[in-house]
C-alpha cells in the first residue's frame, strides 16, 4: 500500500476556521515557459492541472476531477459555484525545481510524502503503479481544497481526513464516476488498503474506540498511516448507517465552531452509548462491501420471562434483539426451526439453523444460528462480540445478566441475498 499523503494537513492548519478561504485565480503561464520547464498543462472545468509525469498517467485526471465536483456539492447540499483549483502532479521529488521555475511551487511548503493542499492549489506525486490510487490521491487533495474554499475549515483530524477519504473513494466505470463508494472488494481499489488497516488492528486486539478516533491529533496523521484507515472507517460508518446518517450530514454546518467534536457529541448525546457500541461491532466485523443498512443492530430492551418464549429472526439482518432478558447463572435451552435462503448463486441456497457445511464464515457453518448476551452499560468489549453458536439446539448459561440477541452466521457484505425467517424458542431450565 502506498504511503498516505500526510503533510497536506499542515497547510490546512494555517487557515482560519472562521473565515472562508477565497481561491486565487489560476495562474496564466505562457506555453513557452511551460515547455522550457518541461511541464504540460491539462485543462478541465474545475481544475487546471500541470505535470511533468507521463502524459498517459495524467491526461484523464481533469475529466475525473470535473465529474467529482457535482457529487461533492450535492453531498454537502451546496449550490453550484465556479470552484476551481490548480493541481500539480509531480513525477517525483526531483521535479520540484521545474514547478518553482514557473511559480507553481510556493515558499514554505514542507516536505510531503504524497500530497499537500491549499484552498486554491495542491501538489501530489504521481502513483505509477496504480491508476486507481492516482485518481484517489487527486480527489483526496481536491476534497481538502473544496472544503477549505466552501467552508473555510475541514474540521478536526478525524473528520478532515475521513471526509477526504470518503469523498475520494470512488468507482470509475467507463465515463461514469461514482462517489462516495464503499468498495466491494480490494480489487476495486488497488493500493488503497483502508479496510486492511482496521481489520488487522482488530485481529491483533488493537481496535480503536469511537472516542479514540475522535481524539486523533494532527501529529498522529503525520506519523502513521493507521489514523487514515480509522478516519475513513468512522466517516463511512456514520454516513452509511440509516440511524446515524442524518445527524452526520448536518455536521458541516458546525465546521466554523472552534470545538467541532463537542458539537458532534451534542448531536448524538441521546444515543452515544449505542453509537459507540455499534461502532465497535462494525469495526470488528468490517469487510469489503459491508451492508450497513442490513447489518445495523436492532437495539431493543428485554423483559424477564418464565417458562418458554418464541421469537422470529430474519435471515437477512445483523444482530436482532429477542426482547428477552436472561439472568446470569441461569441455564436456558434454545431451539430453532425453519428453512430460509442463505445465499443465491445459480440457484438459492436453502438452509436450516444448523447452517450449511459447504462454506464457513469465521470458523462456523454459513447460516448457522448465533446468539449473544448484550449487557449495559458496556465496559470493554460489547457482549455482541462474545458469540455463542446455537444451531438447531443448544444450552446457554450467561455469565452476565442482559438481553439475548440472535443472528444467522453470514458476512455483513452478503446479507442482501438472504431471505426468510426462522423461529427460535427460549426456555428456562
């Protein structure tokens, strides 16, 4: 994975968070001077691009950038304007004197790894090994310039870099650009690597809490690639989740506030504990193509019960509350019945609660009934991460009192081709 442009945020920090940055008009550089410096210009509606990199790497970039501006405006609910930025694509570090010779290199720009942004101009190194990542880097820096021009600020580190990642991660099919885009697989986004950053950390028990992401500082983004993966995951989670999206998309109105994180906390205050817990479950199970609407947790309190109770569980959803409160130390007999669709290829895969042994997910048969006991308040890991295999029948003796949750075993990226329900009976022994 390519190093992430880390020093682009330094220019951002120099700008006032309360004053909208006005973009300077693009420079007019005579063709003879450009040729003498070894540069070419590529013109778009919203970008003037200068480069000494291979023309076949650069010539499509203005077209891609122009297609991105309207989705950015639509995302932020902004009226179209004459937004324009100057982009500079350097073949390598040795190219700097060429750009300086025609006043395309500004005094005071620090050394950067991949990219650096001002409101009206940005600089980036070519990415010869990945067409996707070259476009992604162009759009990432473009988002910084766009937000600085339109809002005067990009917010704290997690939001600034998360939004640049969210609105740069894209799909290009022919002439059609789609963003924001949640990649379906790693082949969609060569050298991007954000999902791997999060999943590797969680597997090593180094997952970052919701509060931990909010606390990322500018220095952390300078020193490590890791915060970029977590910042993307945070914005993708909040933006794609049906319960959290509306409040998240209202946050740009708070960018002029000196304590943006405090305003965010206020927006989610009533649901903060559930938000933080669901983030933990999302990050731990993150996958390419993650279906946020279907995997959204159905939080519902439980009621004590005696004897026997039956609940219906949908095969195409994530964790679902049974509405049953179970007691620590008490043993419960859980039985399940029903047939449901767990996948659809050439024909539907029918399944019963024991699952199908043709395929395994997280070491258990695909479609197998799973259970967990969710406790409140959450201290440490969510109870929904302590998964109990149930299948057709099992006994469960909870270590803690809480609410019983169920789901079938499947990847959060593959819930859409499931269908049907199963009946689960819970009985105190």
